[in-house]
C-alpha cells in the first residue's frame, strides 16, 4: 500500500449527523456538526482528534499553562492601588480550591481542555442561603446544550448527566452556570476548532494510520526477490519470507537466497517519501490552528537558542493572553454582582512567563531602579524574594541617586538656608 492509496478508499460508513448551530436567536447546540467524516475517509471529532499527537500536545501545553498561572481576585482601594481581596468568599475558590474534590489547577485544566476542543467551558455555580458562591463544579462540554426559553428568551443550559443506566437532563438558569465561550459567531456559544479544522486533522489521522499499517505489515528487508523462472509454489515462498522478515523487529535481517533467487534493493518511492513530509506539514498545520510554537510540542527543526525565548514570549502574548482575557471577563460577568464589578477584578499573573534570561532581567531592573519608577521591593517581589524592611519601598531620583525622601529634604534645607540669608 502506497502513501496516497489510503486516501483513495471508499467511505462505506455514512456521515455522522452532528448538532446544528444556525446562528438563529434560538440556539440549538454548542457546536456545528462536531462529529463527521472528513474527506480523507477518517472520522474526526473531539475525542478522535486527541489521538493526534500534535493536537494532544497543543491542548496539553495550553491547558497546563493557563492552569498553572496564579489567579487572584483583586480589590481597588481608594487610592487606586489593587490589593488581594482575601476576605471575599470568591478568593479561595479561584486561587486554591473551587470545590472539595479538586484543586484550582485541576479545575482550570479541565475547563481549558473542554474550551480548546469543544469551544465552550461550563461550571456549575453553587451558592449558600446568603447568595455567596461556595463551590464551582465543572461540566463536560459535550453533554451541555445551550437554548433559550421560548417565553422569556433567556438563556438556558440543558445538561445531560452520564449515568450507567439512565441519562438525566437538568435545566440550569444562566446565573447558575459559569460559561466561557471561545471564538463565536453569535457572541453566546463558541464553535469547536475541530469543526473547521476537521480536514487538516483527518489528513493527520490518515497519515498516522498509513504509517502504522506500512511499518506493521511491511515484509521487505529494503528490497525485493527476483526469480529467473516460474515458481511452482509462490505461496510457500511468500509465507516463509514473511515468517522470517515481516514486522519491524525483523527489519534489515540478512537474507539467504537459493535456486537462482536474487535480491534487488528498492528505495522508498517518491510517493511514499512524501509520507514524512506530509506528517511534518500536518504538525505545523495543527500548531497553526492552536497558535502554539512548534518547539513547544517537540519540533525543534526550525528553532535556535536565539529565537526560542522570543517564540515563548510570543506564545504568552498572542496565544495565552486572549484565553486569559476570556476567563477574566467570564468570571467577572458570572461570579460578581453589579456593585462588586466596580471594585473587584479577577486577574491572572503572567509575569513569570514573560521573564527573559537572567542578564536581560537584571538590565531591565537596573534601568527601572535608576530612573526611579521601581523600588527595590517591587523588583524583589518579581524575583520571589523577601522584602527589605527598611528603605525597600523608597524610589531613587535620577542624577544623584538619592531617594525621593532625601531629595525633598535636601530641597527643604536649601529653601531654609536661602530664606535665612535674606
């Protein structure tokens, strides 16, 4: 079987009917035909897409990065400073334990995985009798359907729980669900990237299937056998040959030939040689879909020590940051009241991801310190160092390299001396 033969097979199985989202006022589902047959003849949905190593790696690196970042609830003080709102009931849910079964890392990792594959992430909001949020439980996005109430036109969330015996559907109101949508056409429900990247992922799955079949059933030690006459029992020769040389563990064994048999070395055909090129192209294609630098999923073919750092910063700015904004705004909209939104703000901290190498950081800190817009304690906080109790919050004044307080005192002394001489 040659590489491109795998795309010539007939597709006997019918196309799977997925849920439809026609962008009408009445929303019918969370995806647009998220399960279906690609033109390469491979069924592609959110579950099968994860079998592609590049998809798995991209989803893993993004979800783990978002889950590992500190998420704090900040409060704006009267002087404009932002301080951690440790007294707020929502603070420990976002920072540490959203519920009594999982950590904040696990919670955000699961939601982010669902968000990347299904285009939506959902979590149940549980409140106490005072209306305070006490727990957040994640939903599986594939079991959620977003609709509108026929009378009030308000959003409804229909969740079908996975039970061993029966499927039970529960309807939740919008205030009961934390909903984080991805790229969307209607501004309410996100669309799955698997839907629009199905052909690229189908081609990748097809090439992997071809490679597995090719190397698993290949029965040639790098060449073919030629016989000058007519074989009386070619089947017996084929069976004996396969027994000795078939499979990867028998590859490149030395063949012993008899009765005029000759061995002819055969290289990889031009069509088969494109198998490796296609796999490489599909890896970059999937990285392009998720906006992940190839070096972060193990492809270092075009990476150097000089550009990996800049690619990593570009990953934070152009890939991670938009996801963080979606999270922050969804949390602010769903978990805070109208009054709380005026003074509280959920915020991810990405400073650690944006730090460069040691020399670059020290040079930047030196410029900030010498020009008086960062104190020693602010710099030490970025490096996870303890504060300096005395003088650590003082700012330098450029020129004489004295603190702001000293500069004011010097000015006052000069004014006093000037007044005394008059």
